[in-house]
């Protein structure tokens, strides 16, 4: 198979790390699917009771990212109170299990007490009415638990939010058995793919060739209020899976909005994994399923030798340039479509299991 070698100039260029798994559209697609699947059910009524007028799972699906800063505008009192009570909130969104592993196990290398699996368990327990300190150490209120669950149901199906790459100085993917082995001398944490760099110009050109164009706009796009930024030449592997691939998914299904995507996805009667038993254990199955997709995400992907880059704040950090298959946008967007749909069905299923 031909390969596309994605090189990167290792110098003063700045990488913009994307903090929003799936981006806004991806999270809203997961929420929109769940909205439609629970409509008219007891779970739907219980969800409405916890949401404010005008809110839906689609609308609140990005709340847990919005509280990280001012991405969505000024923070309101509810957000400020939540952040004050959860200073390590940014750690709730991911875990770093080596992508080569088949399963998530508590206390394995890359896992943490505050990671996404443990936080999902706490959200589910809270909505089940288990508000004790052992099952809900973060002290989530039922509304907070719903807001965080809605978001993390999307994060946990983003494969790089579960399956992480660890590399050596030469770029070989390695598997730490203990956290102590990740010493940043012989073994490095690629930070969920943020330190693995794609040539965005080349990959965008390939995507334009292999992925259908977006449906035409209903209305002409307004003129930009500010001059456009210079084109981004490199993109972290994580950012590709957060945003670029979601754009490809929407284009391939012919959707412009998350609601359109949800309607088309549900109409297609997709085959999705089904969980059984106590919902408190479901996040383990969700993580394991994402690990399987993380392996697909890294199939045919290789990293070059270690280099360095300097951020805007002057921090110097390690980076590795990637080589990916020359058709990478096609299988990656197919996998991402399945994950977005799975996330929406997971969210609807767990809410119906909590509130039959």
C-alpha cells in the first residue's frame, strides 16, 4: 500500500491543541441522537425535569467543555460554582490506556481515579440516586451529573480519548506496563496524540479528493468580520480526530447540522453494541469498544524520530511527525461515524436504564 508521508518543520511553528473532543458538532450529534431516541419516554421526561427551558441534550452536550474557559462566552454562576468545586475537571474527559490493550482495568498504566471511566460511573450512580461519598466523590448534583454524562458519553467514543499512544525516541509505539516506565527519557506519553503531528496541508488536499463536498449552504455565508488566519500547516493527530474527521463524517452522510445527522443516522437503523446489567458497569464496555477503534485509528500509522517545537508561551515540547496510509480520511471517517452513532445510542440507553 502506498503511504502518505506527513512531514513537519520542527521549529518555531505553533500547534493549537484542541480541547474539545469531537468538536461542537460531534458532541451535539451524540446529544441529538439521544434526544430523538428518548423522546416520549419516561427517561425523556426525567431529563426535561433536570434541564432548563430551551435546553436539550444536544444543546447541553458541550457544557462540560465550555466550563474549561471562555470558549462559549462568559461563564455564568452555575459554571463558576462547578469549576470551583471541581478544580481537576479537565482530567474527567479522557483516560490514557495504551491503544494496543484490549481492556480498561482500574489502576492499570494510563488510568486514574479522575479519568473518564471513573467519572462516568459517578454520573450514572448519582442519577440512580446513589449520592454517598463513595459512589459520588465529586459531589455532583443530579443536574451536573446529567450535563457531564451527556458530554462524556461523546468523549468516551472518541478513540483517542481512551486509547493513547506511547512512543520511544525513534517514534516506535510502545506499551508501558507501569506508569513509572513513562519517564520522558526512554518512553514518552504522546498526550492523546497531541504530540503526533500531521501535515495539515497535504491531508486536507487528500480529504478534498476522497471525501464528498459538503452540501450547499441554505444561505450565503456572511463575510468574515476579521481577516482570515494564515493556513494551519500542521495538525495534532488528536485534533484531526476531534474535528477534521467529524467534518468528513457529515460530508459523507450529507448532513449540515447535528440534528440532520441524527435523523439520517437513526433512519439508517444502525447496528450498535448493546449493554446489559447494571449501568454502573457500562463505561468499562464503552472504553473497551473505543480501544478497539483506537487500534484501527493507528493502523498503518508510524511516527518519525523525536523533534521539538516551541509554543506561544515559550514552552518547548517533544513532537513526532506521522506517516499515514494515503487513503486515511476514508477509513477514519467511517470509524468516526460509527463512534458518533454509538455514543448517541449509548447515552439514550443508559438514561432509559436509569429511568425505565
